[in-house]
């Protein structure tokens, strides 16, 4: 019995740990593919005006993507498995260059992550950040706009708030159980000047055990509880088993 529970326990741990590799970027960019200007660090600090420091929300490092100096829109579209037109459609302005990362993982239920955008740009130069997701139950590549300069930045010369959008958490639904690819990107809009910066950290996904594993665990649990209940009854010197069973919680 102990051996059985041990195996089940090991199996469920193995299942959970196999979901997202380097989900908090503590191992730099290991397990991630990148395009454009991408780096990881224990912190990013900007000078005034409206300077600030971006720190990880989990582990020892956070990833940064930069718009200016990145790759072309068509290159990013190819990298993320989508079209140049779809990326351009995320904001009303024309999208130019930018940077992106992506990784694949086994999951089900949902995936959540932390993100923050900081900018040296200002409205109406509407640089933006987005997430992409593809996998079972999703048609093509799903693109979701997370934020853009017009929604959080201040007037020219201010660089917006010192912490940009601040850290936000977004959760996406995974329609089925299987292998998904998630991507993150940021792009210049309206022109290629004045960089914006996009940070991501702490990806987490639920992982529901296979039905056969769940059933086996339930059977094992019932078997484990049965002798314990019997021992308790015997220890109490029970001579009337029917009463003991009725009074059992
Ligand atoms: Ca981190
Ligand atoms: Ca810009």
C-alpha cells in the first residue's frame, strides 16, 4: 500500500513539474525561443524623467522585450505562427518592429502570467504588448492585446508613470488538455522611434490528472482509509460493530 501511494505521488509530481520549463526566467532564456531584442535580469532600472526599477515577481530574474531595434512585423508574425495582418490589427495604428518570446508546455484548464509595460513613448504613438496562444481547441493562433501606450502613458517627455502599467496578472483559458504554445510580444506603432519595454514573469498552468490516474488515486485512498477505520474500532474494544459504524463521523 505504501509502495502504491508512493508511486502515485511520484507520478502526480512528475505530471505537475512537466508543465512549463523555466516559467519564472530564473534560468535566463533557457527553454524559450526569442526574436528581436530580448534579455533577462534581476532588475531593470531607468533614469528620470519618471525613472523606476522593474523587479521579478517570482524567482531571481525577469524577461524584457524591447520594441525599437527589434525584428520586422512579418518576422514576428512568422515566429509566433500568425499573420502580419493579424499583428497589425491589434491597434488602429500601423505596427512596425518589435520583439517576442515563445515556449510550449503541457497544460489544461488555464494559464496565468504576470506582465508590465513601461515606455519612453507617448500618445498617439501607440506601442503595444500582446500575448499569443495556440493549441488544441484553439483555431489558428489566438492574439490578445494586453495594453498600449495610449491607455497608460503620459504626455511627451514624461515617459509615463515610473512603473508603467504596474504588474498585472492575466489568465487565459486552455480549452482542452494538451500541448500549447504561448508567445509574448511588444511592437512600435505609428513609427519606430522611442522604445517601449515589455516584461513577463511567473507563468503558471493548472494540470488536471488523467482520468485513469484520478481513479487509481481514489481507489488507493479508499484502501488506505479502510484498515485505519478497522483498527480504530478494534482499539476501542468494540463488541457492537453496528453502533460503531453508525457513530463513525
Ligand atoms: Ca522571475
Ligand atoms: Ca515607439
